[in-house]
C-alpha cells in the first residue's frame, strides 16, 4: 500500500495560508485496498487534525487488481464536501489527474481478492431526486453511488461532467444518468428564429430562417429560409446563427 502522509509543523513551508492543508497529488499511485483513501495516494501537510481528517476521506472504490481509474481534483473536492471538509481549506499541488492502479493483495482470501473474482463495483452517477424532463442539472441534482455492474460499463463521467446537461425524460431518484436520459442543452432550439449565413468567396449573404431541429455548437441541423421556404442543412455557429455550406454564391 502506498501511503505518503507528511505531518509537518505548519503549512507555511509549503506556501499555504495558516489553517489550511496542502495536498500534493502524484501522477500515479498504486493501492491494494478496496476503498480509495486520500491519505493512500497523496502527500498531505498542515494542521494535524485537518491532515488526519483529510487522510481518511474516501475518494470512492479503488480499482481492481490489474485495472486503473483516473482521479481528478474536481472529484476529490466533491468527496471533501461530502465528508464535511470545506475545499477552501485545502490547497492542491502536483498533478491535476492521478492515475490510480489496483494491485493484488498478498494475503490470500482477503476482501480485495474476493472482490476481484466477484461482480465488478463501479462508481455510478445517479439522480439525487426525482427529475422531470427538461431539467438542467446542478451539483445538487446528482450523487455518486457504488453499484455492482454486470457486463460492460462504458460510463466513466464524474459528477461535474453532468452539471449543465439536460434531462431528456423522467429520471427517478437513484437511477443512473447516462447518454440515454441526459443531453447537452442545445444552443438553438427547434422553432427558434435564426440568421442563415452563406460565405461565397469574399461575399457574405444572410437570410432570415427558422430552425427545424435543435442543435449544439458545431452540430448540423435543418433550417428553413423564411423568404423562399427552402429547407437546407447548416452548422450551428452560435445561439442565433446557422452557417449553410453551399457551392457557389446565392441566397440559401
């Protein structure tokens, strides 16, 4: 087990404010336990009471032997809040992302060994309450839960990755959030008035239009020229403009 836990006289030597702790994250770490504790992967210095509390903060399920997982500063800050620690009391240094590797325990029949042959356990982002269709997610709407997952599991996003996304259907409390029930909020919604833009050499031609599909930045959507009633496909440039790529000059 890798444990880098330094209890220094004070944080001043590390350039931190008095009363705060410094957490130095390595680029990689190896663990054998089933739970990933901050004190097992990071070097922590500062007030002894705060250092001890930080060392026991769980960062979730440790990777199984032979596998690994990425642990980001943002994920650690979420775990600090869940443990009742104000992230403002912590100064992060070192790597922005830690690649944590699971190693086999030397003790036969240990809990970690039993887990390795059982059903894999993953950290899953789930709804923290019943969500209606069309809600834009905040950090209060999601939480992490450890679930046994049978078969392939491709979702590996953190809580922060879901903030700002929008639900596409009703999601019950405790239900996992995936690409099946959330989406990025479109810059342009179906039915919005937009400006159609065509670049023809050095000439720029514009026309009023109506979006016939919703779309985010860089996505191709169908739009209708409100003057000619012609429908074309264009690229979403911003919340009000769709650029139509056409050969030659002319109004879309």
